[in-house]
């Protein structure tokens, strides 16, 4: 019998217990699985490890991960084992017997991922053992260490430049959080003679303006937002199917071209509306989250949420559909307390296990925190994804700082008396 190959998403969910990929992960994983050498540049905390751990569970032969520090290796191996994934490592803080046992797990196929330090990998004996193993993939983590341009250059890493000639049948992937253009080119040159693809995935989308408005009257607020968008394509997200219909109708009455889109429509109607949105300028798609997956329209000028999305990840993904062409695009979210209650109910009633629900609550709470912040929203958003930035000047709180001064003055007055 032929067994269907698991997809990366299957592995992510069933093996790692995560629901969705983070921004960038899927592209990188697809590239790695296609056999292209990939240098991935992503901020710290973005989830680079998963981009090779998931492929390691799909590729036919072992994945060898070069990592600079014993502590990093141990940490990753422990994390994998906690998820029930066999993982091995070789390093000098382990006994010889332990190293032999770990190596045997790899050669007999029990373990599909092996962590090793560069100096150990590049010994003659290890390299000939590797030849016999014929790994599917070599991964160089913290790849900036290979570049003499970078401040973190490690002489042990320099030797890794021989690897791609020694293993012409294996694929290569390199990961780093810190590499400017020159360093990236250098890393790609050193590790795979520039044959590969450099995928840079920062989280910032500086052309998207970010606004959160407390709900007062949703239809009126939506109208106010749309006043400056005449002739532009955009998306208005609603929580309920019914609202997509009612908002679309009232927008049409107000002279816009608005089309509803939700999973309750016939597929013919949905396709027709999607076609028009893609082909005609100036159409407003009034949609539930059923709309958007895989939509690649570059000139979407706005994404407005009339209700709270389910999580920070969902929000980021949904607003991310705007401004793919790099030109300014506007996002706004109407934030109502009624939605918080509703979202919490959804989670409580979704029938999933407690751990899953706790994670969902956390992701929702992060979004609520984002809505309530008085600081720069972009900082809050990027921070959630592990990236830091200066205040952006393109969010409501930067452009119109909330009146903290008064509150502080009032507080001071209380303590002064
Ligand atoms: P990096 O190497 O990019 O700094 P890590 O690979 O160490 O980041 O991952 C940072 C954290 O993000 C880890 O705790 C990891 O489990 C978590 N993580 C990675 N991908 C996902 C995902 N798709 N969903 C949820 N959490 C994730
Ligand atoms: Mg890392
Ligand atoms: Zn800002």
C-alpha cells in the first residue's frame, strides 16, 4: 500500500501541536522540501527551528543540523523529545558511549534529525560516516557565524564552506536573525555558492497604517472610514454572514460597489464575486474570514475589521492582505467589548481540549492587549512576533498620542493633596 506523504501542516499540527504556521514559515519549508538551497533571515523568536524540524520529519533521509552551542543543541533536542520526536545530538559534553548511542539512532533510522557542532562534523572520520548516511538536508543554524563580514564570525564555521562540494546530492538550508545585505550574500556564497534562494521574512509592513477604534456605531464608523477610499479595492471583515449581506447592501445604497462573501453562499456566487473583486477596480469585498486564503491581489488599499479577529496571528494575516504592492494601505479595527465576550464564548464552546483552549485564550488576550495599548501599535504587533522597532509614526497612537499627560497630571494632583 502507498502511504500519502504527510504535508507540512499535518506535521505542524499532529506532531508539534501548533495550529497554524507563523508568517514566513510555510514559504521556507516549501523551498526546503523542493530541494532548493535556502537562506532564511527571520527575526529572533520568529520560529526558524520549525522551518527545518518540520522538513526533517518528511524528508526521506536524515537532517543534520549544525549549531554553534552545546546549550542550544540540548535545548532543541529536549524540545523535540518533549513532542515525542526522536532527535539526536553529538557533542563533547556527552560521554563517548552516549555519542555512539545517539549516532546509532540516526543510522538505524529511528532518529531523523541530528544536531552536531561544526568542529565535530568537519572531522575526516565524521565526514566519511556522513557520506554513508547521505543526508537529505544539512542545516546551518546561526548562519551569520560563517561570514567574516559579521561580528559573530567563528573560525569553526568557516570550514563549513567545504560542505556543499562534499555533499552535492544533499540540500542546504541556513538560518539567521542578523544579516544585512552584504552578509546575506556572503553566507549564500560560502554555504552554497549562491545557488540558493534568500528568503527574508521580517514582520514589519511599514506601508500599512494601523488604527483601532472603540466601537460606537459600526455602520457609521465604517462609512467614515470609507469616505476616503472611493475607487479603491478593499476588504471589510465581519464576524457574521448576515452582517456581510446587510453591510454590502447599505454600502451599495450609499454608492459603493460592495459584494458579500461568506461560506453560506453558493460556490457559483462566491466565485462570481471573487472574480469581480480581482478584475474590476474599486470593489469592496464585505466578507467573513472565509475570504482571503491565498488571495494575492497586490492593490488592496484597505482592510477594515468591523469585529475583533480571533487572535493576533489572524489579525496580522488578515491586515497583511492589504498593500502587497508596497504602496500605502489603511487598516482599521473596530474594537467592542461585546466582541471580547463573544470570542471567549467561541473558544469555550469549540469542543477542543483544555490545552488548546488555553492557547487560544492567550492568542486572543494578546490581541486585546494590542487593542488597548496606548503605545505604538506597530511596536506591540512586532513585539508579539519577536521583533523590535522604533515607534512607527504610522499608527493612530503615534499620530495622535492618547491623552496620558492629563491622566498623569490628574494622578499627580491626587498624590499632591
Ligand atoms: P528562532 O530560532 O527564530 O529565534 P525558535 O525556532 O526558537 O525561534 O521559536 C521561537 C518560539 O516560537 C518557540 O517557542 C516555538 O515553539 C514557537 N513557535 C514556532 N513556530 C510556531 C508556530 N507556528 N505556532 C506557534 N508557536 C510557534
Ligand atoms: Mg533559533
Ligand atoms: Zn506607531
